[in-house]
C-alpha cells in the first residue's frame, strides 16, 4: 500500500507551513512529512484482523506534533489488535 494523501511542508522544520494534499499533487517545492487522513484510515483498515504486523518505522516525522498523526493512527490500529 502507498499513501493516497500526504501532509506536506515547505521545509524540514517543526514549525514549517504545512497542508494536506493528494499524493499525486505534491507541489514540487514542498516535501511530504506524514501520511494524510485518508491514508491513515486506509492503513488502519488494512491492519484490522491481522495476525502479525511487521512495522519498519514511523509514518512521518513523529517527533514533531504537526507530522505525527499518521504514526499515532497506525500505532493505535496495531494496539487495538
């Protein structure tokens, strides 16, 4: 699975301007720093009922509040198993 939307920012900075866009519409001068809300829902639904989950890292820059929602959403989905 790949993200269908992303939280993007103007720069790699905790306080950078950010917005959510479709993955196919990331502006060339912005960068993806987290998965978006539709992707969070898709990933959580894919995890439901899983017997085993192998996780290889965060969904975004989870150390920064503005870019941590994807990681927390997936972690919550895994914890609900």
